[in-house]
C-alpha cells in the first residue's frame, strides 16, 4: 500500500467556500446531493481539481451547471480529478451509500436503527466526493430528510434554521453552521432519541442551549455528562479565556463507536461508555472517564476546531494539546494538592503502561510522524499522551503565565486557520521571547529518552553537583538522536526530610524573596553538571519532580533512600515513584529467582524493605486514601515487562501474585483496618474524597482475598450482596472470580441476569472474566459463543478479546501458542468487519521480539498467518508489516 510522507505536503489546488448538502436518509440506500462553491488556489495554476471518495456510488457530477461526462474526469483508487476546471467552480455531486451495510463505523452508518456519522480522519469521503483534507475549511448548510415516525430527531452541526413536514410521512430539518470547518468535523444524527437539555448562562451573559441526546430509557443516566459539560464550559473561560462560540451545544450517545468520542462542531458524538452513568451501572472510573472525555471533546472546540491541523501529520497539535487541557481540567476540578498529584500519577501510569512500550517497538513514531500508510493507525498514545507531555513541558519551562501568553498569541495569530506544530511552538517562543528551536526535537524524534543522574557532595565547599546525561535508544526511522531540551525539576531533602532552599551556581534564583525548593534544570547538552551551593549537609535528591519530562530516569538509590523519599518527599509524585522503584526492584529480583528455578519465600519480601514501606503507608492516617491506593498498588505486569531485556510473562505474573499474597498475609490486620475505615456509607457520590476511599477500601479487599479463606470469601460476598453502587459491586465480583469462594459462579450468573439489558455493564461482565487469572484461551472461545457476544460492536469486542489479549498476559502467552492462534483468528475476523478495530488488536503482538525464542517463534507464525490472509485492509497490513519488519 501507498505510504504518505509529510515532506510531500502541497496546499489544496482549490479552496471550498460553501458546502450545501441534502440527505435523503434511508438505511438501505441514502442519497446525498452536494453543492460546492470552489475557487482555484492562486498558487496552483494548471493543476486539476481533486476530490476524494471511498465506497461511493457516483450518481451524477455537474460543474457550473453542466454535466461532467466520463471524459471530463478520471476516478482512480478513490481520487476523482477534474482536469481543466475554471477558476470559479460550482460542483454538484450526487452520491449514494448503504448505511446498513457499513460495519466500519466510518462515514454514514446505522446503530440500533439510528443514523450516525464519523468523519475523522477520512470518513467524509464515504459520504460524498470532496477535497477531504483538514486544510480545506468551508461553511456548511445541511438539509436532512427522513421518515418522521422512524426518525423524529434530525441533527447536524450549528443552528437549526428551518424544519417542517414534507408530506408522505417524511419531514426535514435545515442546519447551518456559522463557522467554517474542515470536513472531518461534519456530523449528522437522525433517529429516535430523547434529550436532557438546559439553558446555560455564559460568563459574558449570553445564554446557550446544552443538550445530551440518548436512546429512550437512558435519561436517568445523563446528569453527570451534563454537569461535566457545564464544568468544562466554565473552566475554559477561567483558565484560558475561551468562551463557547455557539448558541447550541449537543452531545449524542451511540452504542456502536470506534473510539471514545468525536468533537464534531456543536454536535459531539460519544461512545455511550463516555456519557451514560448512574450509581447502579457506572464505576468511579467511569464517572472520571466521562468527565475527562466530555471535557476533552468540548475543549477541542478551540484547540482543533477553531484552530485546526494543516495535515494529519500535525494531529498532535490538536490531540496532545487537548489531552493536556483535559488533564488540567480534571486536576483543577479535584482542587486539592494531593488530588492534583493523584491525577498526575494516574496520567503517568498510562504513559508508562502504553506509550513507553509503543516508543520502544516497531510502531514507534515521533509526536509529529513523517509518514503513514493508514492515518487511523496514528491515533496513538504517542500522539495523544506523549503529545500532552510535550505540551506540559512548555508550561514547565515557561510557567503557567508564560504558557497562557503563548496560548493567547496562538489564537490571536491562527483563529480560523489550519496550522502546524511549528506554529504552536513559535507562538510559545514569541510570546515569551524564548528560543525554543531545540525543543522541536520532541516533535521529530521518536523514542523515550533516558537520563542518568550522578551526584557528588563536596563537604569542604558545601556544594552538591548533579550530572545529568541523556541518551535515546534507536527507533525505526532514526538510529542516532540529537540531544533533547529537557526540563528536569529537582529538589533536595535534608536529613529530616525537609526541602532545602536551593541556590544554583551561576544563577540568581532568589528573585522573589523566598528561596525556591524546586528548581527546573534545563538539560540541553548530552551531559551537563548543575552545581548547588551552600548545601550544608549531604542531601537526598528528588529528581524529575511531578514527572517534569517523559523520560526514564536512572538513579542509583539505596533501598533506605527510597524508603526515606517515600516517607518524606514534599513532591507527592516522587513519593509515589520511590515506592514504585522499591517494588520494581523486588519484582525484578524475584523474577530472576523464578527463572533460576528458585522457590519464592516470604523472607524475600522483607529483605527489600517493601513490607515495611507498605506498612508505614497503610498506617499513616494523614495520607489521602486516593494516594495510598496508588502507593500500595504494585507496578503492573506490563510495566515490569518493559524493564526486562527478555520478557517472561509467566515469571512476572508468578512474582506479582506471590508478592500480593505475601503482602496480604504480612499486613492482614492493616488491610482489614483500611477496609473498615474507608467505607462510604450512605448515598453514593462520585466526589474525589469518596472515590479515594472506595479505591483504597477495594484495594484492601483485593489484598485480603489473596488469602482466599472463608473469612475473605465472606467479606467479598457480603460486599457483593449489599453494594449500592457499581464500584463496590464489580470490585467484589472481580475478587470473587479470582478466588475459590463457593459463591463465585452464582455471583457471576446473578450479575448477568441483573444487568442483562445494560450493554455497558455486560461489557464489564465479559471483561472481568477475560482478565481473570484462571481464564484460558478455551474459556474465552467459549465466552464468544455466549448469545450476548458479538464482534460487530467495538465495545463488546474490546471487552472480551482485547481484555484477554492485552489484560491477561500470563494466559495469553500460553506456551503452546494457543493465545496467538486465537489472536490471529480474531484479527482476521475483525478485519472483514471493522479494519480500525482489527488494526488496534493487531498492535497486541508488535513487541514479539522482546519475548523468549520459543514464544517469539509462535508469535511470528501467527503474525505471518495474518499477513498472508486475503483481503487485508491497509490498517491491518500496515501494523503487521511493520511488526514483522
Ligand atoms: N478526534 C477524535 C479522534 C477520532 C475518532 C473518533 C471516533 C471514531 C473514529 C475516530 N478517529 C479519530 C477523538 C478525539 O480525540 O477527541
Ligand atoms: Zn481529541
């Protein structure tokens, strides 16, 4: 398949000023009439007019009132070229599509009988022929016509300007979007839907209409999404001075959706998972997810919609920035210092769990990639989460005020434009009069940099030197890397665990009167030494505070120093980090022991000071329960795997289970105290304090269940039976499923019956079983035969297949290779239904070279089987080809 290169970018040959569309909606055959007014781009003389189409029937094509015959255009591989078109063109295009047959969920499709669209990245070309690229921005007017009883609600972007009956049982609605937009932000929705609506007064005094649309029967699950939307609107004005520009803002929930949500102008379309919530069906994690995704899509209204991307290589311009904004939004909503730290830790965990492996594998790519085969494969954790870290580094380097100045200049310069990551960087640099040229390397070089920190204390002259040395491993497109510009936030702790006031040699940093206790060092060379003066005693360094850069930090701490940091560091992120380092050290040592055929014993737990550190944390009642939960959670199997030269999923699993069991029995009483003292009786509320308490209580429950005795079983069964919310109920069920409790199977069956009609809860039921310790491939194949299972619904496919392949490594990597065969079967089956979902599953195996030879061989065989399957989509082909390269 064709590779598209960033260096080949050329501006569009024609601009589009207006788009008028008429839809005759019919699930079997929808007709679309489009009228485009276009004018030649002055830079593109003699070039033909280019439109893209995908899986479309072209019924008619007229240019300036005359039919364009077969000889007037060429149509090859989805590219329609009209040669010798005049300067000004009015194009009339009639196309036909088959929404009911569209299982890709891109373009126009049906879900549970209603119509939806998904146009990002290149779905608009499945609706009509169009210069479907983000740098073509136009004003849209859309008329929808459909049967009135079957499709009473007709929605599109912008404002409703007209509606009425057409006779013969059909009706129409006309929508006009006052803002010009790229085609990927077009949307329509039609069907039987109901809404919760509210009038909301903006800070400026203007009143806007907010609506959350759902299927009938779900109106009791929209309040949290509505609250989240109002919070988002308020926050964006307060933090960035950005007000909602529309009179009406709609969110619509759909059960069949490829991703989380989509920021179509004024008509956001959401996966039901990120809209529907009430205490009966949604967990604390679901509530938090809804808040952040509602925020994310809303924030795109400025970062993505008003200022969009010039081309898809710039995707992180909108995604990295918008993830950063949604992360800050959630942190600000929690409000407390420790709450902010908890949010930061959670975000970094995602980065380490998913992005670090991506950056070290065959699909590694820079935040601004240089090439792609299928753009849908580049909606990655690198573009989103690493992109957000890159944006965060601007804020760390420039300060909050400096960052805000940069944002203001960005909008001042580029409102209404399609721009590049360089434009964003230039705004940040110019607004702050800073040279950020070296910072560009964060966009152009893939791979996770490593920083080695070496320290030296000179008692004679009371200086403390930190030498930072950076390196970056080779990645597919770049073997050698240039040095990054890295902000490294540092603090020094005295013997009592207090922050020392910091003075950096050669830098006057006491400018605001009070001495600083955290300094941001700017590492720009391969190696640099920073000297702190007037350091009265040898300190314990706290480096990379608040995870100031997306790097791996190598420091040789003694166990005692880690325990000291864990107990004393004023930076909560690094307190957590110290505990994770301690745990990781034990887990790697124990894995080596398991591989050497040594039996694991409890003595090995204490030796590493881990038990003591956990005990101290559990007994410290001043700590925020949400923080405790994170501090008492061992690094995940995937994160441990990343630290091994050769991944041994079975050893890692054995060690993690062993450590959990050992910690469970050593600290049994403490876990029980934590369980009892973090109960949240009364009405359920998803506020941060209650959420934190439930998190710690349920973590305690999970440790207690490791003991797997009758008392533990009773505790879990009781919680399952009496839970008044889904968080507690599913937590109890998950631990029962991993136990030998007599009520295990009955609880599973009860859960299904109770929630049979709640699709999102049934997803949880499948997922929980897929990730259970004793679920093997055969069990998953059995579960696929359950009447509630279907591969066609992405949420359901993810709940079982993805949860097993990605969330149950010890079983997935069964030594007989049966997990890999299962994976290949599902990738091939999904490829025929939904290439985007298939390609995501294909990514599961891209780290195959990191495993032991016996597993590698079987993984490669499975990859080859997929690669040679017939009719592979570009999406899957790109992933398996790059994985095998
Ligand atoms: N901008 C959106 C990304 C997206 C998408 C959403 C749904 C289905 C397919 C999609 N392809 C790309 C979502 C976001 O980042 O906000
Ligand atoms: Zn986004």
